[in-house]
């Protein structure tokens, strides 16, 4: 049985740091999305890392609050949810139907269809 991956191992693998540019934002955002997508399969150590990455991403978003040109639909959706201040699962469940679909949309693994985009437009008044 392989040894469990420790929080320190995860930190060394991910190298989290204060985000200073879009490239770092993309890298840490991708890792955050991977961890978010694991849901209940996430270890406590992975959850701890995900929370740290979330803080770093939020910090960058506060300093640079406008979605970047060319951002993916998932990135834009995460931005809108973050700006709303409401829990994603509560806010988006009526649009996507289930928590797992919300998680997949936020991580970019589930495409956002035209009907869902219209509902999101109404929800966020866009």
C-alpha cells in the first residue's frame, strides 16, 4: 500500500504563492478546479490545499476584479459566483439541477448550454 500523500507533499507539488499574473492565476485555478472536482474523494490534506488555493485566487480577484479577456466560461462563472457572495451550490442548483453538475460547470468539465447561459444571464442580470 503506497504511503499517504501529506499536506507538505501537496504544497511542494503545487508551490502555492501570492498570484501576481494571469499565468499563475491559470495554473493555480486549474489545480483548484481539479481538487474541487474530486468532491467526496478529496482527502483532508487536499481539502486544506484547495482552501489555501481558494484564498490565493480570491486575493488576486480582489486586486484584479474584472474577468480577463478570453477567460473560459467556467472562469467567468466562478468570477460571478465569487462576486455574488453566495454559495455556488445554492445559487446555481436551479440552473444546473444538481450539486455535482454545479461542481462540474465550475471546474470546466461540464459545458454550459444555451438554455443554461440564458438562465445564468437572468440570474446575474447580464
